[in-house]
């Protein structure tokens, strides 16, 4: 990829890569068990695995012996074993054992790349960039963005996985453009969004909309509005959406918060995790109950908005993939954009590519 600022500014946004000096989400914690898991982050195959103590590690997904995928292998104690010839590797990426090594032979002096990885808030966060950035030698966050509501007892979570055959910029633009609510009709909690203000910073774009919400969750019975449309009543609510590079977060009034945690796979593929939180903050009586009961309520209601969230994702993915295909077929065609927030998004993506260099 080209590295100069001038070249980046003139490249088509649909061809731009990522700034690796950020934390990306590559899996849910529940996806990484005893069997190694292969993932891809911007054309880099990576294997995730847990050792016998449950700690998560991330290495290049290749055995340096014959270049096959280590994710086809297995974990033995603290070591990752290749399925082909049984070579074993430490979490540092160094070769630790070759089962047929002769007495007069030394272990191969080979090493594969180790990636910094953290397990936090129910997800696996991976840093693909310059290790000096984590140590504070560059101006990037030292820690993952995080999802503090994940463990908070006052928030009920639903997670939908987005698998999209399109460049990640299409997904971010979709998430920042609240005018596309016309698409969703029966699946979302708001309507009639109006963009009121945009703020741009080095690593984020905040767009502030005013919308009409269908739900007002202020009493325990009002949650039934989520399931019975006839009970819904429109009322104005602030709708704030933010591209906190490389992820996205949104709030609708005091009742709902949504995250989208990105894992750009390639120029034409994106994986992401959309996390919808319903707030229980309004139910003050619930807060006085024992913690064990509140935890039971939170765990029991996990995924309660699954149908709604999956419906949104299906509709969005269809449109985004059509955009990508239209671009690939006719890249010379100009699109006409009227939402100023998307101009800010594209400017941020380009500026992050410059910071990368």
C-alpha cells in the first residue's frame, strides 16, 4: 500500500487499508475454547487459542515448517501443536519441540509473529500494529475501547455477528447515516432522524441527531413495547452516533446503547459484532434487590432483542453488499451524498491512514 499523505488523500476510500495501531475485536470470548480458532484481520491470518490455564494467545496462523495453518492443530498444555508434523510452539512464537528431532539436531531457529491480545468485556481484542504504540511511544490509546455495559448489572445485552462482503468503510457509513432508517421500518426503535451537529477530533467523529423514539422504558411493564408494537408511542429523543476509530457506538435517549466492534478482514470483507444494550437504570426498585438476583435477571434476558437486531443486520448487509458490487462493477460512477457526517467519516479514515505512516 502507498504510504505518502498525498497519495492517501487521492486514493479511493474503498481501496484504503486500516491503521493497525489500534485495538480490533477478532472474536467473542466464548468463541475461543480448547480448539484453536483461525481468524483474519486485514489479510493477516491469525490463530487464537487458550492455554491450560485459560489465558488467550494470538500467533500468526502458519507453521514455519511447511506453512500450513496452526489453527488446524491442537493445544497441549501451554503449547500450540501443528496438525501436520506435530511441531509445537510457545505463546511467544518460538519453536519449543519437534517430536522426531534427532539427538544430534538442534531445534529450528524459527519464530512466528506474536500479537498482543486482551480478553475484556466478553470479547478478544487484538493489536496488529507497532508494539511501541502500546508502550506509549505514539499517540494512540494504550487500552481497548472497551464495553463497560457488558458486565454492568443495569444493562441487558444482545449480540449479532455481521458478516459482510464489503469494504469496512461501507459499514461505518451505514452506521453513521441515520437517514437510512427508511430501510428498517419495523425493526428499529426510532424514526424521522434529523442531523443537528457534527464534531470531529483526531480519532473520532460524533454526529448528533434528533429522532422520534417508539419506546420509553420507564416502568417494568413498558419493556413489553419491544414485543408489542401497538403499545408504542412516539416521543423525541437525542440519537448520538460516534465513529471512535476503528469502532462505532450509539445512544438513543437513556434506554438504548449500541456498539459495533470491527474486524476488517480484507478490501471486500468485514466482520463485526453489533451489541445492543437495553438499560434497566430506570427501575430503581430492581437496584435494591440482591446482586445474585440482578445477575440472574441480566443473564436470563441475554439475547432478548435477537430477532430485532438480526433483522436490522440482514437488511443493512444486503444494501452494503449491493453498494460494494456496484462499485466493483462500475468504479467510475459517482455517488451523490447529502449527509455531512459521511464526509467526516471518510476524512477520518484517510487521516488514520496517514497516522499509520
